[in-house]
C-alpha cells in the first residue's frame, strides 16, 4: 500500500505547538511544546528564548576534524546568579536542593562539559 507524503510543519518559538504526521498510518502526530526550556548547567527553567546552545570544538585531532560538544545554557549566562537566588526567575521552579547542592551540581556539570571538550 503506497503512502502519500505529508508536509511537516517546523516548530518555532512563535507557536505554542504544532502537529505533524510522517505518514497516514501513524497517529495524528506529536505535540511539540516550545513554551519552556531547561538550562543543562544550572537546571533552571526559562521561556524557550531564555536558553541557548553552547558549542565547543573538541581538543586535538577530533576538533580539527570538526567534532564538537554542546549543552544548553541560560542565554543571559546568569547560571550562578539563578542557583544562588540572586536573579529573579520568570517561570516557577520545582527545585528543592539547597544552594550548596545546586552550586556543586553546576560545578560538576560544567566540569563534565569541559572534560568532553578537552578530550580528543
């Protein structure tokens, strides 16, 4: 049985959700929400435009071959301020860790990201 191709809309920050279907045999589609995003380093929730992809070239031959590593971070680079409660957040957060634990988590995640970048 032949399937006709369908046009798939591309989600954008200006739309709360879009529907897509790859083939008529699949369910109507998946809902893609662009209402919020999470910074991977500090684990802070933001509106979608508040998070950006940080990309670093890998060290050595891997980097020369164009290999990179990436992580999502707060667009305003204020991770340290958010985890210490020194900058106001626009979205409610469900964080229950102490400030000390959040600082340790940020240090661990940043160290892991740098470790990946510095490993050839």
